[in-house]
C-alpha cells in the first residue's frame, strides 16, 4: 500500500465539520449518490420515506449541514407503504430515480416533480433492485424478491420482460457488472450466488462454489458460496472481481470471469442482517478498500490482501448501508439509529497551495484537518 493513501483511509473519521440533516424517524436502509456529479444523495427508510440531500457546501462555511432538498414523506400520495429497501439514481442523469420496497413495488420517480413515472407490482416482497451503471443496449432493472425468481423489468416497455430461474429461496441482493452490461450477479438465502448473462435463454453462467470444485460433485448442493444466507454482493470498481457476504460471518472475493474463489481471508465479518446488507467498495484510489457494515460500526478491509485496516465508530445502532463518493473519497453510512454519517479522510499530509485555492468556491473545505467528532443524537 502506498503510504499517503493508507494514511488517508486509516484517517477516515467522523467529519465534525459536516452533518447530514436528520429527517428519518426510523432506520436508514439504503443510500445512493448520483454518479453524474456526485452531488445529490438519496436515502430510503424503514418507514417508507425517501429523502434527497444536497451534499454540496453552499454556505461556504467550514461547518455545514448537508440539507434535505425534498422528500417523499408519509403524507405523500405515492409514498411506499412499508420499508424502502433500495433506492438508486438513474445512471445517466439525475432527472429520475428508482425505489423498491417491502410493499411489493418498484417505483420510478421524476426527481423534479416527485411524481411517479412508472410502477412495477410484484407478488412478493422486494428485497433489492439494481440498474446497470454501464448499459447502453438495455434498460433493464433486476429485481430480487421473496420469490425464488429474479425479475427483469424493462423501463422502456414498462413491463417485466423476463425471469431468471435457478435459486431456491428468496433473492436478497442483485448487482449488475460495472464492466459488462449483460452480466448480473445475484445472492440468495439458498447459500448460493450466481452470475448470469441476460442475453442467454438458459441464463445462469456460473454458480459460485466456495470450494472451487474440490469437494465431491456427487451432491448437487456442493456449489454454495457461503454456509448461510448470501445477503450482500458488490463488484470491484473494475468489475473483474465480485465480493459476497453471508450470514456465516464470512466475506469472499471471486474472480467474476471464471467464478473462482480467490481464497482471500478477511477473518470474521460479523453479519446478523436478516435481509440484504448494502456494502460498498472504494473507487478512484490506487489501492482498493471495501467498507462493510459490522454491527454498529463499519469495517474497512483492503480488498486483495484481506487486512482489516480500521473500524469506523460513530453509530449507536446497527449500520445497514454505506455508499462511497469517489470524487471526494468520502463515505456515507445509514443506520437503524436514524442517522446518516459522513466519513472524510483526514488530509493532514496535504497542505493547500494558496495560489491554487479559491477560498470562496463552494467546495468541501476539508484540507489539513484531522477529523474526529460528535454527532447529533
């Protein structure tokens, strides 16, 4: 690891100069930052509420609050009836976002009016959904439900175009590859994680096998990714590897082209979530890190060596989600304590050049400060 970068990640601390306005009155299940300019963040709560925040420091003061721009509150006519499990910005512009819920719906929203542009209804509880960050040839949303099928919904036609069959229990997480637009990964309570090519009729490419085929193939059940539910998935930023987490308190790193278990050992990765766990990886760094909710903390590991770098402490109830903002190398986390916390690398090693720095510009002022701090309770 290069020194300055490691120091930066080791220095990730609660940002005492920034609060995220507290709007949620119940747990925060899901967060997403729009990929266009990295300025706006969505959150979804276990009471069905969705909030949109502006992360930009418009006050130009060192201490500021990321304000909620608008929200779909309990009084909104189209609010989700039950817990929102996933929110995601439309990958190509901020004019649209999607949300899915235990109320068995996936909703497509017009950001400017906060009106529903489309709604997909399912027979089962929805645990997870995802749109490809790179697709140009399709507009499919993958949806994981309590049923054993993965549904693919087409935003262009407004209908569920096809179904991927192969899992035996509920689908707890789905994720499109950031490299190939037709490759989808799914995680299930049946202990399996699968890779699919959605162009193929048969669908499933690989069922990930933690033993890499070394155990007897006599039992068809040999190909399990974990010895428990697989409840989280995340591709590395280049799409060449896939991380999975399971209720066996393990995290595994897989080669996403051949499905091989790389056997990186992360030690015990505590995971008692009964639903999908939203974890994330760094991007835009020379070294890569994975940030995993770990009880009321967030564990940070180096992806390829498995070393636990640090534990981020600040929440006082279970953390359910975290999201990385690559432009500023920041992390945001949401918890059952109703708070969203901002974690910023301490940049003690960088001294600003006065000539280059326009102090009046509304960027995030975070130079040469070591962050540690309190939070709103």
